[in-house]
């Protein structure tokens, strides 16, 4: 047996997408490759400190390490051991260090395997400016967005064939003979698909998050003016879901203008939509207008990184993949192999991933402590080398920075 499960903890359970969190939840962690072990263990230390500070001995996470990536390979000969998969299916919530995935060869992505196994259909990325970090825009203080990107549909379904494959030939023939659409012989094929079910479930998740966390607006990002039956349908289904299932909480932008004289009624979330290309310039020029962004897969992929750039530093951002019965929380960056084992990496990304995990657990008091501690460390210019080099201050090691966050939380 590879693992011994903590005896005094319980799994988090899920009922209709709702997290039922016991006082001593068992949460898995995967250290990850490269800088993974350093930053993941730093994050656990900070999260534990915040939970202890917020709830004393009343609540405590029972962490359980499971192996994947290089460590999995070393210990079991497998990058994604079967026993790890069993634990993931049982416990369903994991804090994950970055895992190496070779480009165009070698093993399949363990990240993708976990996502599929737990049906983590929403990729969620909060993007909020922390004062003191260098940003390419003039008013970065206004940036406070959360992107909900649909993670399982769209062009990423992988229905794609090289121009000279049998499949592409068959599809071209079908299009010509059945639908009267003639494509050139040298045309590769990728098929864009969007389903109502998948649009509805991510819309529900974004709206529930907005309700539970006091967010004020949801913007549906789409290219429905051109791609009417995929992106246009995404927009339509999102409105339909919101207005059918959450009518008490949501008003549309149009209603605000036509019924409420331009003033948002108290405690209502405004639902609007914007065409994707327009949004790329607007998140830069008018970031204050964006709060939650609900996007199909491809748009969401692009806008997540563009929004991330507004707040400056890749080492600072966390994210998550979440479904109706599980979640994987992480930093947005990779394994940064050149810094592995040097005690210099910035652990803030995975710490922010942990903060988001606490919010999904409903442990908001602990999450708030982490958010404030990171802002305070930056304000004091106590930072790792990736940020210190822009601030012209001496850099802290990963360990020193982590201890700084722990001390700040304990002093709050
Ligand atoms: P990367 O690991 O994100 O690193 C790129 C560069 O960004 C680093 O060399 C470092 O360079 C800076 N950086 C990133 N995170 C940092 C941190 N926490 N502290 C300080 N600096 C940091 O991207 P990559 O080199 O393209 O990818 C390496 C491997 O990671 C690949 O195998 C990829 O597949 C994997 N990956 C995994 C995940 C995941 O598990 N979710 C995500 C992305 C990539 P500078 O100092 O030069 O800025």
C-alpha cells in the first residue's frame, strides 16, 4: 500500500455542486516537478497558518500527499500511479504543484488526466492587482476580475484532422455531397462544438460563485456575431440559464437601462455580454467595468493570459479547475526548472490557488487573511527575486518569504 489515509479526517462531499466541508477535511496535495516541492510546501504552511488564525483548533486541514510526475515515477515507476488515481477519485480536492509535460512527445499531461477524471469543467482564474507590483497599464488598481473558462467543449474537443488524412477527405466529401460546401483539397479540418448542457453548467457555477462572494457583474464573452450557432448559442444559453434559474439574483444590462433608469437595483448581479475582440481592448482601457467573465474555451484561454498580464507577474497568480464534485487548485505558472531546488522561487501563485480553494470550501475568513498577508508583504517590499529585481530591493528566499507571510498572518 502506497498511502496511509489520515484516520481523524473526512473527505469533502459534494451535493448538487455544493461543497459539504467537514471541520477536519482530508485534502490531497501533489508536490509537482521543478520548483513544485518548494512552493507547494510553502503554500501548505501559509494555508495552515491562516486556518489556525481564523478558526483556532475548531478547523484543520488534514493534508495527504499523493505522488505524481517525477516523484511518482521515482517511487512507483509511473508518473500517474493507479493508487494516486484512486485517492483522487475518493477525496476529489487537490492542491497541485506544477507538473512537467513535454511538448510534442513523451508522456501525456497528468494535469489533463486529473481534469478529465474528476470532470473539472471550469477553469477559474482570479486576476486582481496587488499594489506595488509592476504593471503595464496606468490604472492597475481597477483590475479585479475572475475568469470562468469552460474547459471541456469548443475547438478543444480535439476533433481535428490533417488536410491529407482519410478523415479530412471524408469530411470534405460529406460537406460537398450533402451540404453543398466545397473546400480546397489542401484544407485541414477542426470542428468547433458547443453544447447547451456544458454552457448551462458553467453558467450556473459562475452565477453561484457571484452570489456567494458578493460579485456584482457577469460578462459573457463571445464571438456570436460571426459564430452564431456555437458562440452565439453560448451567449443565448447563458442568458436563458441565468434568467430561468437565478431570476431573483440577476438583472440584465438591458433591464438596468430600460426598466431601472440606468441604476442597478440593490443586491442584484448585472448580466451583460461583449464581443470577444472588443473585450481585449476594454479589459486594458476600462478594467473597472469587468468583474466575472464567463467565456467558452478558446476565448477563455486567450483572455485569461491577457488579463494575467495586466497585473504584472506570472509568479503571483493562482487558479483552479473545478467541477460539480471536485477541484484542483494550483499556480498558473509551470515548473520553472532553472530555479528548481535553489530556494528562490516565488510561491505566491500556488498560495493564491490555495486561497481560492478556501473560498470554494466556504472558509472565507482564512482566505481573506492570505489575501491581506500577500498584499502586506508586497507593501513592505519583502519579496522573492522575481519581484525584487523590479523593486530594486534585496530578494528574500522562498523560505524567508513564506515565513514573512506566516508572521504577518499571526500578527493580524
Ligand atoms: P514556467 O515554468 O512557467 O516558467 C517560465 C519562466 O517564468 C521561468 O523560467 C521563470 O523565469 C518564470 N517563473 C515562473 N514561475 C515562477 C515562480 N514561481 N517564481 C519565479 N519565477 C517564475 O514555463 P515553461 O518554462 O514554459 O514550462 C516549464 C514546464 O512546466 C513545462 O514542462 C510545462 O509543460 C510545465 N507547465 C505546467 C503547468 C501546470 O502544471 N499547470 C503550467 C504551465 C507549464 P524568469 O525568471 O526568467 O522570468
